[in-house]
C-alpha cells in the first residue's frame, strides 16, 4: 500500500484482515481460502482507491497479480 501512496490507510484496514494470519505470520489456510482472502483485500483496496482517487479500477490488477505470484 505504501508503494502506491496508500500506506496511511493500513491501520484502518488491518483489523478487517484479522484472523487471516496466525501469530507467527503464516497464512491460516485452515480458516480461510487464499483466493477468498485475496478477493477481500482487493475489495478493501478498491474502497480506498475510490476514496483517494475516485477510481476503484486503479487496483484492479491486484488480485490477478497476487494469485499469479503467490498462490503456487
């Protein structure tokens, strides 16, 4: 978020992601499917992009990028 100038929103969004990771920082696959998590994060980022720039499409490639690079 910091790389695209939205870092100041992280504190507000972080609690909404609670439960997706274990205390050791590992994604909690037994609690949530990774694809559902990525979709939820993209929706949150769309809200922020709409508030900041009036353009939720600015983050449209997020889900595709993450799934291509991290879903294995």
